[in-house]
C-alpha cells in the first residue's frame, strides 16, 4: 500500500512538472475539458433549477415594483443613448477628417462564467466560450462596469481568463481627466490595483478614473479599468504609491462580454487606409468631372487659332456668289463644289478654302 502511494505521488509530481515546463499535456487537457464540461453543467444544474422555481413563485408585488424600476431605468438609458448617438456620429466625422482607421464600435459576444481557479494565488476564471466560438488568445473580456482581463488559454468549448488583479498581469492605462499614462499591475487582491513608476509630481489624485489607453495593442482604448482610491507621496522616494479599485465586479459578475477588436497590424491598417483614401479621391474626381458644365462659347485659345482662317471664308464664297467672276476663278469653283456635299467634316472644308484664297490673291 505504501509503495503504491509513493508511486502515485511521484507520478503526480512528474505530471505537474511536465505540465508546467512543457506543452505535451496540452492536447490531453483540451480533451479532458470536454468531459469536465459535463461535470460543470451537472454541478450547476441545482442552482439553475432553484432559480427557475424561485422565478416562477415570485410575488406579484415584487414583480410590479421591479417592472416599474426597470421602466424608469429604461427611460433614463434611452435619454443617454440619444446623447451618445450624437456623440458617436460626431466621433465618426472627426475620425474621417483625421483619416483614422480605428474602430468606433467593436463586435462583442456574451459569455457566462462557469468556473473559478481554486488556487488562491492566481486569479483565473473559466467561461463557456472556446476556440470553436471564435475566441482567440489575448482577447479582452469585460463586464457591465469595465475591463476584467484577457483570454490566456483556449479549449474547444471553454476558455480561461486571466483577471486584471493577478500578480502576473499588467495593463497600460491613462487618467481620463488629463491623459496621464501609467501601468496598472495586479496585486493578488481582487479589490486593488497598483500604478507602478508614477512620478511623485504627477497630476493624479483620488477619484480619478483610469481607462485603457490601447497602447499595448491588446485592449481597446477607452474602457474603464479602475478608480484611484489612494495616492501616497513620500518625499524620500522618486515615485508615488498609487492604489486603485477595479471598476469591474471581478468576484461577482456572472455574464461577461468578449470583445472582438481589430487584430490587424499597424502596417496593414495604414495600407488599407491609404487604399481607401485613394479610392475615395478617385471617385470624387470622377464625380466632379461628370458634373462639370459644358462651355457654351469657344475658349480664347481656340478662337485665336481659328481667327486667321476667318478672312478666307468670304473669299471662298465670293466666286460662287458672283456670276461675272466665275470664268476667271474656275479652280476655286471646282474645289468649292465638294465642300457643299453632305459630309461636313473639317478635312473636307480645308482643301476648298486653300484654292479660294489663292484665287482671291490672283484677283
């Protein structure tokens, strides 16, 4: 019995070392997640059944009160949406003026939390969306209040998310009030973040909202991250101690959002923006050319070019109009007859005008 226990212990330690150092067991873990998915569903079944029963037997008074509250909140949110719609349209116009290819609205998908890492020193959760749902490594995850973390491990139907408060996680942020940039790092406490290497003279104070800056090309810019709770200035230290509280409910949110942001490289975005701008310019030039009015009068350069030939026209028609001079200008009359034929092209008129001019000079 003791030998068997020792062998199992050694085998367990060997598997943990191999799993931590190498990726040999990753396919096995991915397949095992399919089996564990069923166990998660079974363990969550009583809670879902209880919620269904409680919703069926809820009192009418509570439902009416909740309905009134939701109607009031809906009215307020509709008012805010009207203002946000105008701001969004203004933002789109400004981005067009700046020729920016950044996304205004990202695509999102709802996911549900189905498990948590039992290790107290790591802050990871398990969600019910995986590789077959289009999830990718590093994809941002947020709840209704702000950013929560990013996807660090993919499985066919589930994914693991590393939360912002994990000690191995950092995110570039900026103060929403003045744009001051900093790095927010996890502390292992689900209610606290720290800003590293903030100058003691930096303009940051309690209550400032920290939003994602988008500089790491991983998190989209503009999403709330944390609120500054405490700023400690020490005259003997070059950096201030800044502590913040995450805006997202990291240990309470059950439904999350997966953000599908633009994964193109800066070079690809710049090239596509240049191609789009070139196509837009070409279309504008074509529309301007098609809508340009046709000039009713002959331009001055054309009139100047035609002016020297004007005196030859009377000379060419004079011999035809005067019967007495028809015998002395037979060449002019013979050449003038082809000009009276139906084809009125310019080359046909030019030979008739030249002899007429010579005839006028001989007279």
